[in-house]
C-alpha cells in the first residue's frame, strides 16, 4: 500500500532566516492585538459581567424577534439584547446586570418568563449575580497566570532557563494573538474562553517542547554545528511530526466545529485559531529562533568552535 | 524497549482490560445496573448541561445573622440587668455593638461584672484561643458590648450547616433524583438538581425563610390610626402586612412570640371540611401544645395572628381554647401553595435568609440536543482521525488506531471509577484527546522513520524510535496536564468537566503510548521478523 507522505523526507527549509520577517510580523500583530483589546475590547459574557442569559425556543414556528423585542423592551429592564441563535426558532436573550443586587436579577428573570409566557420553551437560563461575576473573573485571570507560572517552573527544571523563557515568550504571544482574535470576532468571553486559552497554552507548549527536546538532543550530539544550522535541522527533523499532528488535531476540532452545536462553537473556533494557526507558527518561527537571542549554546561555541566560526563567512 | 517479560505483558493487558471494564455499566440500562454488586455500579454522571437541571448557588445573609445575633444580645442585656435590679437607659444596638447607660446611683462596676456572664469563651470551655464571643468595655456609665468577629463567623458557619440540612429536607420533598447539596466557602451553599423542567418552584422553596410565629394582635389601637399618626407603633408592637395576593392589609401585631414554628412536629396540606378550601393542618410538640393551650385559654375572643416570614397569613379570632396541640392555617391558599407551605413547615425555618447569587438551568430539550451533537461530532472526529492515520502509516496506523480506541475506552473507565461528571465541553475534551493521543504515536513513528533513514536495521530503528520518542511524549504531555490541573482548580460546572476529561485523557494517553502501543509493535516484530519497516 502506498502511504501518504505529506512532508517529504529530507526537508531543508531555512526557517531561521525567516526570523527577520517573522519577528517583526509577530511584534506588529501583538501590538495590534493589544490595541484591539484596549480600544475594541472583549465581549464579556455574563460570567464576568454579571447579568442574565436565556436561550428560548419558539414552540410554534419561527421566533418573531421584532415582537419579542417589543414585549421585552417594555419591561424596564434596561438594555435587552436579542439574537438569533442556531435555528430560526432559537433566540438568545441577554439582560444586563440589574441594579439592586442579587435579588433583582432573579426578579428580572421572572418578569421575562411572565412576559413571554408559554409560547416558548426555556432551554437555558443563566443568571450570574454581581459578586459571583467578580470572583469568576479574578479566578480566571489568576488561573491563567498560575498556569503560565507553573509551566515556566516545570520547563526551567527540565531544560535550561533560556528554553523556559523562550517558550514563555512564544506562548504569551499565542495568548495575546488569540485575545486579539476574540476581540475581532467579538465572541462571548466567558469561563469557556478561559478554558480555551488554557488549552491553547497547553498544546502550543506541547508543540514547542517537542521541538526543544530535539534541539537539546542536537546540542549534545553536534557540538560544532552553528546555532542557526542546528535550530534549522531540529525544526526540519520534527516538521513531519508537527504537520501530521496538527492535521489530526484539526480534524478532531473540525468535527467539533461542524457538528458540536452552537453551545461549544466559539470554544472550538477559538481553539482552532489558537492551537492550529498560531500554535504551529509560533513553535517553528518564534520559539525556535528566539533561542539564538537568548544565548543558548553560546558557551559551547566559545569552547570548541572558534576556528570554525572564522571559516564560515 | 521491545522486550516484555511475560508477566509485564500480562500486567499491561490486565490493567487496560480492567480499566476498560469499569466503563461497562454505562452501556446498560440503569435498572439493570442497580442489581449488580455495589462496586460494579460506578458510572459516568451526565452533567447538568447534558441531562438538564438546575445549578443554584445560595448565599447566607451574613448581615442578617449579625443583626439577629446583636438583637439577641440586646435582649440578654435587658434580662440580666432586670434580674440584677440595675437601672439602665438607652439600651440599643449601635453598629456592631450593644450600648447601654447605667443609671446614676447604680453600681456600674457591678453591672459590667454581671454582664460579663454574657461573654463566653469561643469554641466552648476547651477553646484554647482565649477569644471570647463578646468584648465588654466601660466608659463612665456607658457599657458597650461588641460581638467579636470570630463569634460572628462561627455563627455564620453554624447557620450554613443548619441551612444545608433544611435545604436537603426541602429539596427531597420535590422528589427529584440525586440532588447535590454542598457547602461552598464560608457562607455559600450549592444546590444542583438534575432533570428539573422548571426551577421556579425549587427557587420558591429555597428562597423562603419559613419562619412561622403565632402572635397576638395588638388591639390598643388600630393600624390605620398608627399609620395616620406618623407610623409610630407602640414599642412592643409592629405593623405587618398580609401577603401581596391577599391585598397587603395592615395588622398591628405584638412583637412577643407566643408559640414559634420551631415547636411544630408535623404539617400536612388538606382541605377545610366546611369550605373545602385548601388548608395546612399542623401539630405541636408537648411544650408547644402547652404554650398554645395556655395562650388560647387566656385570649378567647381576641384575634390571633399567624405570621410567616413577617407576613400575616391569617388572623382568626380565638373562639374557644385549643387544647389538643393541633390546628389549621387557612389563608386563601391554592392547592400547591398549601402543599409548599406544609413542606416548608415540616423542613423547618432557615436560620437566616438565603439569596440566589448564581443560577444556571438547562432544559431537558437542550440537554438531549447536546448529547446528540456530542455523539455525532465524536464519531465524525474519530472516523476522520482513524482514516487519516491509516492512510499515513498503514499497518502501524492501524496499531495506533487500536491504541486510541482502547485509550478512549479507558478514559470512560476512569471517569466511571471516579463517578466523574461528563459535560459537553468534557466530550470536546475527549475528542481533542483523540487528536492528541495519536500525536504520541506520530512522535514514535516519525522517530522510527528517521532512525531507518539513519541506516539502522528495522528492529533497531523501532527500538530506538520508541526509546527516544517516549521522553519527548512525557515532557510535552506534562505541560498540557499542568494547564488541565489549573483549569480543574478554577473551573466550575461544564468547564471543570472539560478539565477532567482532558487530564484523564493525558494520563491514559501516556499509559497507552508507553505500554500498549509498544506491546502491540513488539509482538508484531516477534511474529513477522520484518526486513523493512512498513512506514
């Protein structure tokens, strides 16, 4: 049987030279993402902002959005957002947090239920009070920091500190770009998004670690190879694995994206962006070449390769 | 790397088979599994987002606990000073303290000594902290009694404990399956009730304090008169209203509680024999019956108020002494209202009001849809990955697919063993694990390809491929595991479900990569003695 070869056996791409393009591009994209975050903002969901979210399905025929908007607008609940969600029968209702503490949120839900009556099925109701939303946000942020810190410590133990730092820079870059993506698409930023970010962090590091493992092995084996050549060789040797693995992960994510339903749609879309697009690019074009600047293997060069360096222009 | 002793091989296979077997109960109907031995019944619990249900987070009103505690302290101060015949003025709750002025001529030294008995060591006699429930300070003739913070916290803790018991009784009356009631932090209670169509009734039951009092109606003046004269009721009385649906009629009610709801032993819904209106009939314990008999004997012909959560449900006139210790409440109830009140009275009053601070409810329709979508996407995802792996690695791809299939079965086994909760994001975690699990095989196989190119013999190449790749697999999976662990720690509900399947998936992936895949390949090598590696 003829087997599929996506990446030919002996690739010799000069990934390191590309760093002169990839670093400025990444820097620029990161700046864009950060400014997006500050000027365009994230679409905070009720987990972090408090308020009410109701998913209702019309019992007979398509939902009449205009009529619902008129009914709910007259309740005096502040801004009421209505959105078609999935099929034409499904509507997502969002209420901003009501002034007056936790009891006021429950009262608002009751008002909506009374107003819409028995014409709709209540498929999902989520109410997050002001104190809980504050706590969830700080948990989310602290959790993300904690994860980054814990992974940094782990990498520091397993590799030299330059690797740990390189991986960190690369992966903070992933997180920043993904947040930029979330800002552009304005997907609901909620607890699930934190889950997506953490998963992206985990997998993107997974990828970086595989390449770093190979670099470390090469450093031990080829004491005289120049750093860019060594990095190039490492990335090229692991290229086939990177591509195949990302294809399988993409296939799995694609299935979730197409058939997983809208409940996890933004979760998988974010993951697709973070893991597949950004994660792969980062490990190859950022995480590996940055080691040159962090001074990996410089001590080794000085020990053994002074004449060789002269020989190469 | 390719050599397994017979025992080792057996141990690996046995582990995998046993773990997979734990998943078996999930595939049989519930009624059937219930007849199996207890240890074999462990199964995956569907999360609220899949089976539908309500997640409600309640908070005990700590301020109310503090207020009540201070009012009790004030009443104690009054009692102590009266018993000791010490004159006082200006007894009141101010901020966090109770203040009282000792009248001139009385010995304020003696007063503060007497009041000292209200302050107990915290944590009983054995409490070694040296802290007391009340700090007492004197400033001339002013005595200030302050509740200490540890005393308040202790009281809130007790209030939460009591609330949990009462909530349990109330929720169990709803007849739902496997409700979960759990303390969260210091002052919160989590209630999860699966399979509830409409949580309104549950919330109604949880939101009521159900503090029932029997009190006398103050007839020295009328509520209308009090309201007309600037709303200043007599000091020992207060104005309370009938519930909204009865028209909020005002009543002037004495503050003194004649019999409290805590003395009820039973409450049942029923119908009045004459008017066939829904009622709640109740029965007192011995002490309550005695108090009730005495009160009704002394007040024949006067109205008597039944007060629930500071609302006057009814205020009938006592026609004759009630000596039997039982009676009935009628208050224009609906059948369901009478039923709920009976539940609340049986379960007892909450020590403090509860507020709903978070609610997440998923209807059964959406849950069913999510299950269908989860299934479909898993099958499609798995199928695509299997085909792709087979196309890329042929026979070895088949080995990888077998390993991944066992991997997924093992995830379900471990989930069952832990009685873990499976949520929709949890299913996504499993699908993702399928993608990641093949990564370990990809790492191994790519390494083998490299070793072949480096000129090793097939068996050598396979051996070296495994030993070199396994270190990398371990390193790369630990980072993801750290992320999953943090997520488990900070997440709630569905997100935690994702962390659980992701974490377990990583463990089973590492296990299968290190043992099963190796074992399969080792047996194949021993059987075929390959001249070339077929990848």
